[in-house]
C-alpha cells in the first residue's frame, strides 16, 4: 500500500516559520492532487492548501493565503507546505492528502484517497 510520511512539525514562536514535508512511499504512485489539511482539538478537519498537476492550479484557505505556500517536487514524489508569520491560531495537527484523480480542486477531504499520519504544529505567543 502507498503510505504518505509527514515530517517538519514542531514548536515555534508566533511570527516564526516552519516547512512541512510529505512524501509518498511508492514512487509509482502518480499524484495529481496534493493537499494540506489541519485539525485543532475539538474542531473538524479544515482545508489549508492544495495543488493540482492537471490543470496546474493552487488553492488556499483565506487564513493561509499570503502566509503559506504549497509546492511539489514530482521527482521526489513529495509535497511541501512553507508556513510563515505563524500565529497561535495555526496550532493543529497537519495532514497531507494525495490522489491520482483529477477534476476537483482538492479543497474537500473527500477528494483524497491517501492521507499522512499527521504532524503536530504548535505556535506559542
């Protein structure tokens, strides 16, 4: 089975930066859409950012736009989330998702077939 392995989480002060990584364990898993979601305690999982190879678009939540950047390296079968100007409200477990499918924006959890294990991001004030 294809596994998505996440790394890069940790604790950072408000205003700081982190870069999350997510890599597919099988190189033949051809990802069309990568996505990042997050879930804070007591809240539902929410969309953060997505990237579609076909048609080649990126999408961001209102809170992420201007602060977070999603990038992909298809040669490494890896997606990244660069997070800057972090705020305590960004504290959550961050999950990456992937699918070979196409035709969606990747902004919905049900768009994805595979998920990472999650990585904790904690932002202190």
